[in-house]
C-alpha cells in the first residue's frame, strides 16, 4: 500500500494545479487519476485566461479570477524554467464581440456594474467597429463593436497540464494512473483510497475529480451537485498569424490553428459532436472573420464542463471529515495560478483565501454535512 | 524522380500545361497534380510548418497529407487527390497556410 | 435531408461487389468514392491507365474489369470524386463534392474503405524521395510513371514483391530489394502451409513472383536488420545492415520505396466509435464484425480490407456478403433466404482466406520496424519522435489520447492516420501493457478537411 501526505484525486487542471502548488511547497503529493479515456474537461477546453464578464452575481469571483490572472505569467515562467514546457501564455487583452448597438450598450452596463462592484479593480473599454478593426484587421463588417479588457489572455491548456504534471514530478510528487477511485474511507487519522488497481493511504485527501466529484464527495461528508454541460470546439489547419488577441469564442493558438466554439449544451454524459452545432460554430466564426471561410477544419470535439447549479466554483473543507477537501470549477485554466499559489496553501493549513468564502455548497440550500 | 514509360506526346493522349512556381510543366490529362510534379523533375512540394523541413508526396492515396501544395490560390490542397487542369497555377506550400479570400 | 436505402462507401472490390449484389435484390444503392474512377487500390485507374501492355500489371489487375462494368449499371447512383467527411451513429453522411458539402442519410451503410500501408518509421523516412511501394504502384497504374534511376525497394510483404515484378516487366531498373523478413520467419510460417494450400493459386502466384525476380537476377538482399535513408534535403543514399553483419552497406539512389504490409484504414469506423479490437496476428486494429459483417452500430457494416486484411478476392466476397446483409436488413430477403444464399460465399471465403495465417506469420514485421527509435519521427506531421512518446509514457501517459494532448502527436493534417498505430504500439511497449489496453486515438469529424464555409452551408441545407 502506498502512503502519502496528500492524495489529490483527479489529474485534470484543477487537481494538477493544486498538486503542483503543494509539491512545490515541499509536501509529499500523489495524484490519482483515471486512464487514457475519461471525461476530462482539461483536455477539451478553449484555453482562455479570462476575467471580463465573470462574477456578475458574485463579484468575489471576479476578484478571484483577477488574482489568478495576475499570477499567471509568473506561474508560466516558473513552469517553463522548471520543466522546459512553455504554456504559450499571452496576455494581450481580449475582446468580446457584439453584433448590434443594443448588445454593445447592455454589455457596457453589465461590465460597468462589475467594475463598480470590484472597486474598479476590473477595468474595461468599449470599442466601436473602427477601433476594433485597428486591433483585428480581418474583423467582419457585421461586428458592431466589442468590449476589451487588459485582464484577458490565453494559453495552451494542454501544455499547461503537461507542464503541471512534469512540475509535480520535478518536485517529487507522483502521478498514479490508478483508474477510477471507488471508495474513500477514514482509518484513524488518515484516509484509505481504493481504486480499481491500487489502494493508497493519505493524511489528507483533496477531491479534484471534476464531474467524478459527484460520487466521491458524499463519502467524505461533502456535496457536489455537479452537472455536465457540453461545449463543442472546432480547430483549423495551422495559419500564419492573423489574430493577435483572443476573443470569447475565437482565438489563434501558438501553433497557428484557429480554435472556435462556445456551445453550451445540456446533454448529460455525452461528449460527442453534432453536425448542426459544429455548423453553427463555423457560421459564427465566419461572421466574425469572413476571411476564415476558406480555412479548413481538421478536427472537432466535444467536452463536458464541470458545472455547479449557479456556474460558480465549489471549494470546501469537510466538517465531518477533517483533512478532506473539494475543489471544482468551470474555469480551470483561468484559475490555475490561484489554485496553485493560493488554494494549495489553504489545504496545507494556511488561512483560506478571502475570495473563496462564498463558494461552499451551502448556497445550493442542501444538507451538506452528514454525521461522521 | 519518376519518368513516363511512354511520354504522353508519343502516344496520342491529351496533354495539359500548367504552372508550378516559376516553371511551366506539361502533363497527361487525368494525372493528379502530384504525379505531374513527380514526373517533371519536381521532387519537393512543401515545407513543414513545424521545422520547415522539405517534404514530398509519400503515399499517393490521400492518407499522409505530405503532398500539400497551393492550387490556384487555395492553400494546403492534397496534390495526389486533385487532377491537373490546363493553365492551373500550383505553388509550393511554405509552412503554415496564409489567409485567402 | 434525403434518406437512401443503402449507401456504400468505397469502390474497391468490396464496395463494387456489394453494390451489384444489393441491386440483384432490388436495392438501388448510392455508391461513393473520393477517387475520380472506380477500382479501389487494386484496380486503380483500370479504365484509364496508360499502361496498355497487359503483361506489366498482370492478370489480377485486369480481372477487375467485370466488377467495374457491374458498377456502371444505370440503376446504381455512383458518385465518384466525392469525399465523406462525416458519419454519425444515426447514419447521417456528410459528403463533399466539387467543393460543396451536403448531408444525406441512409437506412443501411456498407463501409468498404479498404486498407492503407503500415507505416515504416525508419530514420530518414520523411526525406523527399522516400515513398511507399503503394505510391510507386499508384504512379505506375494511374500515370504510367516509374522511377527514373535505379530504385531501392525495402521492407516485406506480397505487395513489395508484386511491385518489383511489375517494375521488372516494365523495364525499370531495380538497384536492390532490401528484404526485412526475419530469417526464422520462413520456418514459423511453414506450420501454416496446410491452410495455405487450400488457396494454392495464391501461394503459387507468390512463388512465381519470387522466381521471376530471381531469374531476372534482381539483387534481393535478405535478412536486412537495420535500414536508414540519408541525404541533405532529399534522399541520396540508403544504408542497411544484414543479420549477422555489423557493417553498414550503402547504395546511392534518389528513390526508396518502403512497404511492410497493409492495415485496415479505420479512420471512419473509429470516428463513429464502432467497437474495435487489436488483432495480434495481423498486428492491427479492426472493427468487431458479426457474421453479416455488421459493426456494433445498427445499420453500419464493413466489407473488405477495412474490416481486417483479406485481399482483393476475399474483399469482393465480403462485399457480396454485406450486400446480402443489406438485403436482409432492408427486408428484401428473409433470414432463411439470405442464410442460404450466403452459404456458398462463406465457403469460398473460408477457402480464400485460409492462406492468411501463413502470410501474416511470414510477413509479420519485427518490432524494430514498427517502433521507431528515439530520434526517428513517429508523427510526420507534428514531427514528434519515438523518444518523445516514450518520455510521455514515463510521465504517466497510459494511452495515445493523453499523449496526443501533451505532444500534439496525431493533431496534424493527416489526423493521426500515419502515426496512430505506431503510437499505440510504442506506448504499449513502454508501459508494458497490451495494445488493446493502451487503446487508440479518439477520432472526431471531419475525417477529411472541410472549410468553415462549406461546413456552415452544410447545415443550412441539411
Ligand atoms: C468546451 C469547454 C471550454 C472551456 N473553456 C475554458 C476556458 O477557455 N478557460 C477556462 O479557464 N476554462 C475553460 N473550461 C473549463 C475548464 O476546462 C475546466 O474548468 C477544467 O478543465 C476543470 O478541471 P478539473 O480538473 O476539475 O476537471 P477535469 O479536467 O474533468 O478532470 C477531472 C479528472 O478527474 C479524473 N477523475 C474523475 N473521477 C475520478 C475518480 N473517481 N477517480 C480518479 N480520477 C477521477 C478524470 O479522469 C479527470 O482526469 C472549458 C471547458 C469546456 C468543456
Ligand atoms: C496502395 C495500395 C496498393 C495495393 N495494391 C494491390 C495490388 O496491386 N494487388 C492486390 O492484390 N492488392 C493490393 N492492395 C491491397 C488492397 O487492400 C486489396 O487488394 C483490395 O484493394 C481491397 O479492396 P477493398 O474493396 O477492401 O478496398 P480498396 O480497394 O482499398 O477500396 C477502398 C475505396 O474506398 C475509398 N475511400 C476510402 N475512404 C474514403 C472516404 N473518406 N471518402 C470517399 N471514399 C473513400 C478509396 O478511394 C478506395 O477507392 C493494395 C493496397 C494498397 C493500400
Ligand atoms: S501523397 Fe499522401 S496524401 Fe497525397
């Protein structure tokens, strides 16, 4: 039986960022993950490090996102120096495109409210068509304008995941592809974690299994009412540089391919693709950048978002099971730096970051702690 | 490098003329662009977007995507899957494709 | 979206035979192929080839004439030069023809998309001038084109020898055949001769090819144990070692044609997510099929080499079987009737494929030819080496999907066709697990690149 200080269940971006944070602070960490095929949002997402528009209902989410965004460059640099893997993080600001004056106006009202709620920490600018055209010469005539924020950027989420995994190893952490964790039991002061292939004991256990948290959380007195929400994405052949800043549903990757898509589909545990949805995404992209019409799609995919009922994250320590925690969110790229640098220390005993206090399951008005 | 068993001019097969970069090339009607290039002494059709390495048709059956060229302004076309046409303009595919309209 | 009774994909022997069989039972199929002419791999360009001397391509080639004639029946809706870029489990098919995308639907589908050559990732295999034997044959059949300077053929398998004799008959100078069949293979294959004898004509043909090459004095170097292609910017020379000899030998040549057998082209069956299994004898993936060649997806069947390598004749027989299966599925035949009609076909099929174990064992490429070394590219498109894949295994990647996301291996324009099998095998080897457990890339549409504009339109009209 393997033993460790921290067992992080789930090797997606959330679990890996946390495990990296813990390992880099000298803790002994093991990540327990499923195999090659699994629901793994971290492998199918869009790669935005995004702040604008987030936290409309709970401004502390905006602050949490900004905290992460501001630590992203340093994290990226640190990972590169440690592992040689570049995350391709860039922070040129990002735009959200609007297609009518009314849409622009309401966008401005929303973002202004958000800015106010964060004491103007969140800042943005509205751009008309010609200002937008200066930023993106290929922009389509039917795009009325956009909102722009310097807080936004993007990265290659796959290289981020790879860099985190490599970084964890550099700091002595272990990545164990143990298969699905089935059972978590308390045994005295520690936890016994049973998976298909292995049994592991740990002093502390962190549930970061994405949608898999649904089944694991109740075993340690937590609640994770998560809902899968599918997003489909299209990617094109590599292009010469043509889009030097990300938009909410269109960005050019470091390799040159154009990534597009932002469907939100309530289809349960189905990560397939559907032609009408793909066609819609294509249409929208061509509307934004008409010159893309002749660009070839080489691949598409669907991936499941890890969604709570209100879309905000879930960070919680179990009351009934000391040393057990849960962490999940649907912006695991954006929040990677905060997870590594601010959340991980909390699991290791530091104060909880002030931004995360609203994000317990109590807000869903359900009974969360069951007696141990 | 490839040659014809019998040149199209020698038989009475139809011949087409097209352009590859700066060259004018003659081919047999019905040839794929890849076959036409390979039989005209052209052995490289693109450079990769990753390392700029030179590449040439490899499988001739549409699976390897090594034969990418620009055909009449249309980048990343599989040369082994497209038939030559009279007056066609074919160019080497240099690295990643450019935007066209 | 128009719904057709039967859509057949591929006009090789399997697809053509399926179409004519279906027609016999009153089904008028739509038959699609991306090639401008029917014939598939073996009968490629049969109607238009400039190679008029029938001796060169041989009788097996010309025997395809009757199948092609059958396909030309006006009742068959044959659509050449049409690519399939999408297929869903609901049997919706995305077509691309003349740069226009369209969706159609089918009650029953027969996939007859054939085989591709097994990659042979030797050092230098990406140099211009290095091609596959299949590509050499395609150039010969379709353009009457042959290597200008003495050519080197390397690898193993019937197709390599067939091409060599076709070249010989066409007067092409062969510098050498570098045969990678391990010496002990002949003995291992002998076990399977009784089976092979049931298909004596094929066996004799193979023996005949070898004799023809020997008589002509072609330099046939056996027991080749290492192979390298070299040149700056393009191929200049081929180097090899022979079993038991540690010295490199060299031949200068601008053309090297590689081949080590064919494997099912599973791009489409993978993309619709049929159940696949690893065939240890053929060292390749194949969709799992039932007795009517149906996959585990209702209404989707596979005939020919796409479902496991059987060869051209057997592919046509499978086409007939799948055609009967379609008649059964579409209520044109009762189970009893179709079973009865299938009987002689099954028998002939068993006889014809009895030679497979012999061929599979004899031409089974050794591990060193399937697993590239650390410095050799496994993924030609994204330029990922064998060493990089092994490093991913060390980092905890159990299968090709995590590996793909960490290295971009398989994300290039060929969509993983060229590296898929290599990566599965490399990871299985590095992780000490079976290929079956290791798995394969999860493929997604489009199977062939389609422009954003075409995709956007496809849905409007669909
Ligand atoms: C289409 C799409 C676009 C997105 N775009 C963005 C974006 O632009 N920016 C952004 O910040 N975020 C984006 N996201 C969200 C982001 O991808 C997720 O927030 C993040 O990946 C979640 O990471 P995770 O580790 O919680 O979950 P996952 O990546 O799903 O990982 C969960 C892991 O846990 C493992 N697991 C599950 N159950 C068990 C078990 N029982 N035992 C062991 N292991 C288990 C799984 O195998 C998996 O590895 C997007 C998501 C989607 C789907
Ligand atoms: C390059 C090559 C050369 C060969 N030469 C010979 C030979 O000379 N003699 C011999 O006995 N065997 C040869 N073989 C072996 C060959 O696999 C079989 O002999 C036989 O051709 C198999 O028949 P099939 O009907 O299963 O498939 P094939 O004959 O391969 O036919 C498949 C057809 O499907 C079409 N297709 C595939 N994907 C798509 C798509 N997405 N959209 C539209 N159409 C599609 C292809 O264009 C092709 O015409 C060769 C194989 C290869 C790969
Ligand atoms: S040569 Fe392989 S796709 Fe054209």
